């Protein structure tokens, strides 16, 4: 049920330093924006947990409800929703993303 | 059904008082847009909140994917 998805998302983003809700998989992204986000984390050499919202029932609407954000991909770092592709790229360019990711990975050790 | 860049600009400028919006159609298909929005109202807000302010003006269009993509750049007048 939809409440199960909300709970599942909550535990996923708390358990993993970086989570990407995307269309497709990191190997086979189904959309350019999702591919771009994967590219950023690959460039950083950071492990991330990817969820294919197209592959899992109820996830596509569930994640949009969870964050009150209308589009995919959606990126969480250290349990915090940071935004979509535009924001991820902007934060990567400014160096802010690297700092956030380092802190999140360190917190999980 | 296509949207026009002017429609999007007008919705943003009336939805965020004092803002200026410049919108481009990225693909010519009337559903992939880029918007640069400058507003004092963004001051002190993180990127995710700024983007939410703009996305929040188009709930139906985004839900139905009449707007399929809306790439955002959000700045205050003082930011480069």
C-alpha cells in the first residue's frame, strides 16, 4: 500500500549515504536527466543506492509524494533530499556536493 | 498540448512577485523548457526550496507532463 512505500523510502534514505531515485538503472538509464545524475556520482567515485522508479510498483508516485517534488530523478544525501538533476549538477560544480557526500559517508562508517 | 514560453514566464512572474523570468523552449516541442528566474524572494533559501517555489506554480502541468521538463536556474539579483 502507499504508506508502505513511504516507509520504505524513509528507511532507504536513512540507511544509505547517497540514494538516487531514477528512471532505469545506472547501467541502463531511461532518461537523460537520470543518466546525468548517475554520471555525477560516478565522477565523484561514490557508491550510491539506485532505485528504478519505473521498475518498482508505486515508487514513481510514492517518491513524488514523499518529497512533494514533481520530477524524477530525485537525489538524497545523508538522508536529506537535495533536489533533481539541475541542483545535483549545480552543487557538483560548486563543490558543495562533494562536501555533503563526504560528511554523509563518514557518518555511516 | 504545447505550452508557450510567454505563458510560463507570466505564471512565474505573477506567482513570485518581483521576479523576472526568461524561458526557452529547449526542443521546439513545447514541453521541454529552461527557465532562468531572478527574484529577491529567493534570498536565504536553499536551491531545493527555490526550485519548489517555481515548480509549485505548475502542479497540473507537471503532473500530466504537459511540461515534461523544466530546467531551472534560480538567482537573487545580487547573485551571479
